[in-house]
C-alpha cells in the first residue's frame, strides 16, 4: 500500500500526470486603487497572466500536475528520507507542517549538482511532533511540493506515509502552489495556495517599494513571511497572538493581553523575517506601550530588541530562553535592563553562542552616556549590517555618528556569513512600524 501511495504523492520521478481543475480569482490593489497590468504567476504551473483594468484576474480551466519534463531536478520521498538528483545547484527548503498548516520544523540548504540523500530526522532534529497528520512541504527550483504523512509520535520525522484515507484531508490543508504577483514600483506579493480550486481570493494588496531600494517587511495585513519562536513552544507557534498585525495603524504589535492570567512566565520570543540575509540595512521605528505583562522577566521593563545574525529558527535546539543571535538592545529611559544612569539606548547583547570579535558596546551600556528616549516616544533606529566589515548602528536623527559598532560575527568557532533579522518579545508591549530593509552587495 505504501508503495502505491508514494507513487501517487511524489509523481515527479514516476511521471504520473494528475488532471485537476483550476479556479483562482481575485483583485490586485495598489495604493487603494485596482492595479492594472500586474503580473500574476502560478509558480509551480508556470501559468502567467496580467490583471485587467479593474485589477482582477482569473486562472481557470483544467491542468495537468506532476509532469517532470524540463525540470533541472528529480526527487523521491521514501519513509524518513529524501533523495535528490540535481543537474544544477539549487536552494532546497523542507518544512514539516501540521494538519492546521502551522510550521513545526524547517531547514534550508543550498545543494550542488549531483545526487543527494537527506535523512529528515538528521536535517530537522528539533522536530518532536505529536501523533497525528502532518505533511512535508518541499520548495525546490521555484516549485512547491507537498507530501502527507502520519507521525506516530515515536518514529523519525516523515517515516510513516499517510494512509490513503488521510491523503485527501492532507491535500486540503497542504500548500500546493505559490501565487506570485509583480508590478513595477511595488514589492512582490507571495501567497501560498492550499487548493487549485480555492475560488475567489479577494483583494490582494501590493506594498510600494521606495525609489531608493527600501522594502517594507510588513505587508500591511498579516504576518506572511514572519516566523515566531517563543520559549517553551515549537517554532511557528504564535502563542496567544503575541505578535499581531495592526492593519489600522500599519504596524506589528507585541501584546500579552491574551496570556493566561496576563502572566508572561518567561515566554521570551522572537519574530523572524523569513529571508536569509547577508549584507543589508535594516530600519525600524518603535515605541513601548503599557501595561507590562504580569510575572515579567526582571529586566523586561521598557526592554526589547532588534536582532541580527540570527540562525535559522528551525535549527534552534534545546528550547533556549534566547536563541543564538546578536541583539541590538532597545531600551526606554528607566529600564532595569540598562546598567547606567541615565539609561543608554542601542546596546549590544550576545546570547547563546554568537559572538563578535570587536564591539564598542555591552549589554545595558553602549558607553556613550547619551540618555535613551522616553519609552512611549516613537524612536527610529538603523543598522548597517556587514558580515565581513563593520556593522554600524544609528539612532535618528543622527545618521552620521553610529551609537555602536561591531565586527567579526562568529558561531561554533566559524565566521557567520549570513543570518535572519528578528523582532523581540520580552514582557513589555511594543509597536514596530516602518520595518524597512535594503539589501546590499
């Protein structure tokens, strides 16, 4: 039975063609008005069209799925194991997702041409899913493939392929393709499709790209492309809506009013932007708000952080209070997280293994003597991040003299060559707006 199921699910190397109806409609908006001539791309199918004058699009008809011709790769999923043959180097991303679509584990790897065999339990050792229905989501060569399996709770990840009666249910929950919308002057909008017959997707809103290359990482409506990791919980679990999209005020908020008894209880967390970065500039505007959660960490009053050089959240093991990363410490005046009077802002902390060879600031003290702003005041900071040069951190309006500098990031005795950016949750509610990124050569 498992062999027959595998043939149905993988299809790529076996060459089975599956006929399926496609019915996807929607309207693309930009700047509050319909966006004409926006490019709409269904990535796995490579179907492409443009929106009409009213911003609408419709992808309809019968399609064939699973044809392997023309691809630069072949792959095969067997219990607990992924086998790949690549004709060219490709980026591979594998995710373990539960039946509700929540991310439970992930790894990213760039593979050279040739044959590769990957044991999923070795690739995602942090995965410890409960018994139940899951699926593996593979992204390879610009396409997404989904494979349902039943996790026994004791066997290695992906070792039990889903029985036939569960496959249909898994396909309903699984991401089967990615809709990509492009228009000059706007950021790409990416939306995962769980069904080719989803019907009307509603209004899809594009975010303008600044002329100088800055991109807003918050899309104005949800936390797409962001991954939460909160101490005591699995990656992908946004515990009690800790991190929230604020559509009205166009920002991401950190709140604790849905926590049981309003108690923070050491649930220190981070929200990762889902893109591995090398050299870039990151700019964030923030303010602290009240009230602080009950049972906060002792240093948490008016304390948060913008994190750089963070490792892949799916590779964080051992459930640390703070995962491996470099913290640009954000403080409001009077925070106990500061070691000086007056409190200084934009200090430097390095929890759980990542270090810098040189740094001008320490945790709680940046050695400038300049006072931090009042906690409820909107404050803009910017980090010019370099993996091989000097990383400089500024507080507006002074964009000439850095508050702190650092260089030579190291992790596990090796130079850090890339990393993720994150926003922190540390018991004090905080708002983040204008979260802007500019990638550099």
